[in-house]
C-alpha cells in the first residue's frame, strides 16, 4: 500500500468517525476518557517499558538532551496523563452551546452554535504524552483525530494508541475516532497536510524546522507556533524576593520546553543590585550567560560562563542551559526589545508597580503575558484547560494554549416559525 493509499484510508475512516463524534453525547465522550484512563493504568508497565526502549534507541541514535527530555515518559508524567484525562472529562462540553440568541425585527431568532472542527491532524515530535492530550481534547470537543508522532517515540505511541482504542470501544464510540499513524515514513506527513478533503486543520508540535516545513507545504489550515523565544523583564520596582525565584524557575525548571525563558531583561535602575546575585544563582545551576556590553561590564570577573551576546542571541530559542541577558533603560526599552525579538509566545514582568504592569499587559504583543509569574505557566494544564493540543502564536483562529474551545468553531443558527423574508 502506498503512503497515499494509506492516507486515503485513514482520512476516509476519520471523516466517517468525525460525523459520529459530532453527535456523540457528553456522557459517551466522558466514558471514553475514563475507559482510556483505565486502560492506561492496566498497561502502565508495558507503556513505560516501550518508552524505555524508545529512550535507549534515542541515545544510540544521538538525540540531544533536550529531545531526550521531551521523549522521556517518567512515572510522574504518566500520572499527569491520567490527571489530564480526568480534568478534560470534568470540563464543560462546549459542543451544541448556543450563544447570542436574539430576536431580530423580522421575528426570527439568530445565534451561534459551537461545533467541532471535524478531523484534526496532529504532527508532533518526542513527547508521547501528547498522544493522550491530543486524543482527549479531540474526543471531548467532538472531533476525530489523526495523530502522527515522531519516529523516536514510535513504540510508546503505539502502546498508548492501543489503550485509546480500548477506551473508545468500551464507550461504544468509533475506533477510528483517534488513529495513530503506525509508520515512520516522512511521506505520510506530506500526505496528511495535502488533503483538506480528509483533514480540516493541522496542529504541528515540534522543532522550528518541522513547523516551518509543514506551514510552507500544507494545503490544510495550520495552528502553529514556530518557536518559544520567551522573555522575563525585571522592572525598576521589582521585588528581589520574587525576581530571584521566578527567574530561576523560568529558566531552569526545564530547558527543553517552548515556555522556558530565553532572554532576561533587567532595568538599569536595579541592575547593579539585582543582576549579580541572580546571575550567580543561575551560574550555580550551570546556566551560561550571553550578555550585552553593560552586562559584561557588570558581571566581568564574577561569572565564568559569560560571553558577549550577538544579534542572533536576541532571536534564539536555546532549549538549553543558556540565557541571553540585556540591561535596558526601563519599561519602554523592555517592551520595544520584546516586541522586536519575541516569537510572540510568552513574556513576563516582575514589578510591584501597578501602572507599569498594566502597560506591560497592554503593550506586549504575545499570546501569553504575565505579571510576577514564571513563563513556565504558559501551558494548557496550568491554565485549567485540562490539557492542550499545542500553543498557537497565530492570531487566527486560536491563540495561546489551545484547549477545547480552540478545537471548535461556530455556525449561525436561525429559529423561525414559518418566517419568510419580505
């Protein structure tokens, strides 16, 4: 069977399943999520063993530390998958909700009904937990899904896919509502993104190269973000007791994630007192700093892993223990730098000044903007979405962490009683 034949088969099955999912009851969808969780618990050891085999193969194939970190399914991350399923099941079902219903002078009532997108194609690298997150959100929002994980996570993804099929069957929902592609042939990606007759939207999750290739070649609409060049700004009126732990968490909590801070901006007014101890704490955790001339002058002789930043550093998503540092002339300069260099993902300000915090929230043009909080909170799970299917830096049709509502659309509904237009 050619990759095109395979895609047609999956696409036809997904399209048929999407119609059944669009009319599925909330109870049936929640039962499916519960039964998927039960299957995961039953097969926990085999899933973790499959992930261990993927990890061993990844090390043998020379995957870098950031990729291996995303690939690893620790017991804690396994438990997070179960929690995510429970949270998605507990969320209000958006499908069928009618909003804005109103009478017009003609006598008709007009409103909008929330409906599924249809078939969602999701292409992702590493993280096998994405398989569950994506399946849960697509199912609860009444969509069918075609999932294409990375070759490095093939064994774990297939083990998880078997649990999803068990859960769907137990709930009486079509087994093809979630299909996990079982081949590593990259031609399948091209086939998936080229056929809008089978797929309504593509969500790529992975490295910048993957997302750029999909965005450039897709004939199907894409919900995406290319990279996560996130910023943390320490303001004139920052509280050091907040600035230090937030900076450390934003940079060192995990290095290989898109919501990790990659550039630290510090107001010149507090740089002399706040930056040296923060830099020392970062250095203790093994973070190398790439600083502007003012940063180099301030930290010279204090921090050994310190080099001069280049223009490229201000654009960089390191996904590594490296942080670009710049001393700026206050809030205006910080906002200007962020809006110039940011990828539009997540930015945070540390300040006790209400007026400056409001300006930062208003003027920084990113999908998540925060006050006195780590950028690591930019996550569907942390935002109470139960899980996320990805983070979008586009402005249409979804922005930021994409949860249930991001996987739906609206259609107009009109209620009449024999009305005709005059």
